[in-house]
C-alpha cells in the first residue's frame, strides 16, 4: 500500500507542474467523478460515464490517469493536501495544528462519498493517505508553534504521526456515532487533547 501511495504522490507532483489547460481538464474529470459518486456506487461508474459528464475524450483521460481509481485517489489526495496544509498556508496564528472543524464539516457534508468509499472497500486507502498527509501537516504546525523547540526531527515526526492517527480515529468515532457534535466542538476537543499531551 505504501508503494502505491508513493507512486500516486509522484504522479500527482508531476501533474501539478503541467499547464493550466491540463489542470482545467483534470478539474472537469474530477468534478464529473464526484458528481457521479453522489448518484451511484463507485464500482458501478464507468470511465465512459466520467468522460461523457466531463465532455473529455478517452485519449485525453489516459494522458492524465491510468484508470478511474487513479482519478479518484488523485482527487482525494488534492483534498487531503489542501486540508493538511491549510493552516500553514493561511499563516493562521492559533494553537490549532489541523483544521479539524473545516475538515469535519466538509466530510460530514460528503456523507455519500464516505459511504461510497466504504462500500467500494477503499475507505482504508483514504485513511492511509490521510494519515500520511496530516502527519506531515501537524508536524509542521507543531514546529511553527515554537512550543516544541527542543524536539528532534524524528520525535517531531513521531508526534505528527501519533496526532494524525488520533485525529482520524476521532473522525471515524464522530461519523460512526452520527456526527452528533458540531465540527467546531470536535475541533476544540481535539486541540484540548493535543495540547494536554504536548504540554
């Protein structure tokens, strides 16, 4: 699984360097797939349906993606990269190490996508990608906070990994219980746990 994730990262880094027209094509294909997932199970969607919805030719699709799953995981990776780096990118001056409220609100509103990934047996792949992305993002935020200045790089990375795992476990717990608490309340809960543990 780790090799697959590493390959997808390399692919996506190469894709990001491409021209604006190629980026717009990828956005149309990704948007088409997400729309279709809201209508039917992932396994029932064909590449041709994505092409028809996006109004993109088959040869163009295969310039960018190997198959439907490659497109799906590219979209998920972009979302995770955006979320895991959001606070640093916005230079938010707070004690938050992850945009928990934003992420929970988005995922809670995309319940169909979450269920579709579960039904297709791909939810664990999503969580593996999320673990990796948030471990890096959280370690970066901890470093930026200045509160863990004495930690070695490996201990900082270990804390990022531990906290990312806790965040994703909290997300699963929240969804499995029916998302009863508000995303904002979950953000506050997670960050209380973070700073009690760190300090």
